[in-house]
C-alpha cells in the first residue's frame, strides 16, 4: 500500500527545474494585480445603485434614473480612462431597437451595449480577449421596470470589475486587443450578449476568450455559516453544443470531450489566477452554468467561442432577484451592504492576471499533431510556430487521462518532442511562450495526417 501511494504522489509532482520557472510572475502583471482597489470598485457599485432601476426596459432619457443614465455614466468612465491610453482605448455605445417578443419585451425599446476597446499594438495579431458583465438589473417581477432594483452584486460587481481593469490597463500595451464589454438585456434573455456574439460571427472577429463576470462580489451564501472569501467558481462547458455530428465524432475518437476550447480556458484561468492571487482558489465547475440557469457567456459558447462564467462561490438567493423588503426580521434585496469588496478585489485580480497574461502571450501554436504510427509506449508531438507573437519557446503539458488538471509542464525551444509517456494513458497539449514567460492557451494535438 505504501509503495502504491508513494508512486501516485510522485506522478503528481511537477518536474523540478521547469516548475520553478513556470511559477515566476511577470513583474508587469504583478504590478497591475496589486493596483486593483476594493475602494474603487465600491464607489462604482454605489454609483450604479444610485440609478434606482437599471431594468432593460426602464427609462433611457431620464438624466438620473434608469438604464439610460447608468450606461451614459459607465461610458463616460471608460472615456475618462481612455485619456491615459495614448489613443489605444476607445469606448462607444452599440445601440439597436428591441421589438416586442411576447415574453420579456412588451414594447419597442432602445437597448445598448457599452464597448470599450484597448487596441493591440501588433498589427499582425488579430486576437481579441473579452471581459464582460451586464449592466441591467431586476426585481422579483421580471417586467417591473419602475420599482427600485439596485443590482449591487448582480451585476454591479461585474461592471465594477470591468471598469477597474480598464482603469488599470488603459495605459498598458499588449500585442493583442482587449475588449471591456458591458451588455444590456441579460435579465430579459441574454439579449445584449446575443447581439454582440452574432456581430462577432458576422464580422469574423477572432474572439479567443470571453471572461463573463456575473454576481461575484458576495462571500456569504444563503445558508447560515456559508461564508467563503477564499474560493471563486469558474463554469465551463465540455462537449460544445454547436458541434456537428462529424466534429463530435472526431472529439470522441481522441477522447477529448473534456478538452474543448472553453474547458482549456477554465484550466488556464485557474493556473494563472492562482499564480498571481494568493489565498484564493479558482474552483472549476465542469458544466456550462449553474443548474438550469444561464449567463451572458452562453451565446458565445453556442457560436463556437471559448467563454466561461465567473461567479462567487456561494450565491445568496435572499439578495438576488428580490424586491427590497424585510420579512420575519430578514432583509431581502440586492443591496451594496451585503457585498464583500475585499473578496471582489481578489476576484477582479484573477480576471486581470488572466487577461493580461493572454494578451501578452504569442498566438497559439499551429498544426499541433501527435504521431499515431509506431509503438504506443511513447508520444511523439510536432507543431508549427504561431502566426503572430515573439516566441521564446513552448510548454508541453502532460496529464494522466483520468486527471482533470495538467500535472506537468516541460519546456522546449524545438517544434517537436518525443516523450516517454504512453499516448494511450496521457493527454498532451502545447503552449507558445513569450520572452517574459506568458503562455498562450493550450492546443490539444490531433492525430498526424
């Protein structure tokens, strides 16, 4: 028994030498992470709550109340940060008209997303990385646009996170582009996210990752004693729903049902987020969203993009989708006083570390293959350099087939490698690495042609 346990423990230990290098933090990203401010995000949430109702169908013309006033203020904040960017950050409203749908839209109404774009510095790099949140709020009655619906946590916390990252990163230069996307209409059936995702398809935008932040600022759950400011949930799908039968068959043929683009993004977020943010565990939930519920990442997932949902560890349903009231001595409603801004700071920092590391990294390696001829007692991998980005080398990721996370990383400057690991018993992936150690998203090899 002792020998078996010892062998298992040894397999889980990363290779000495490579692990020390991998765990190094990029000093630039470390500075950005340390600049995230709980007070700054508290001020944002307080301002968003002051607009009373941010219902999608609330007033768009009132200067002080309603979603129109809220989005104008948010746009102005992005534009103020743009002054530090040397022209790289621009912000605008993406507006269109909603038509009555007989469900959650009862009349024609103006709707708008806020899109702030931090343009990448490399003209050959067309990648776009998105952080998203929704600005609209709701009370118990989904159609009540007049009642106060403060939406402090759902989703003032997400909007505050996107604004905070724009504040910090506006003066930074990344090869790739970052988009800070504030959508409307989430509570009315993901309308803003669906619109932007379809625009991305129509314009053939290279959206490589979408980090959707929704309800992420409370550390206290509904149950007594359920308080946890040390863990953050990231939801990711497995086998994509948009796959054709032929594509799904190829995925099953190599056993990669749990290694789609979205699942790889979630693993990446866990590794990088925990690298830069101490005392916070990124908990991966291997399903697209909470059971029988949905968020703004789903329209992107359904269109083939890698998109995850980031949310607090324990939701408090007393402070979500309720009218503000007190019943039997208990307060209900999504109020600012029920939030934990130190917890929100840590969660925002995980987003920042992930986005910055992705945007600084080279593009993903191309044409990654695994040799299928010859003995299965080893694995021979080969790949081509990325289309864009300065590459210092590559990481080869290794894990046993029953393990959810990568167990080892090997570094090489070559574009091929032969490993003493059975291709039947292990999964592999390749990442491109920049001169500062920033890793691209991993690419699973396909059988060689």
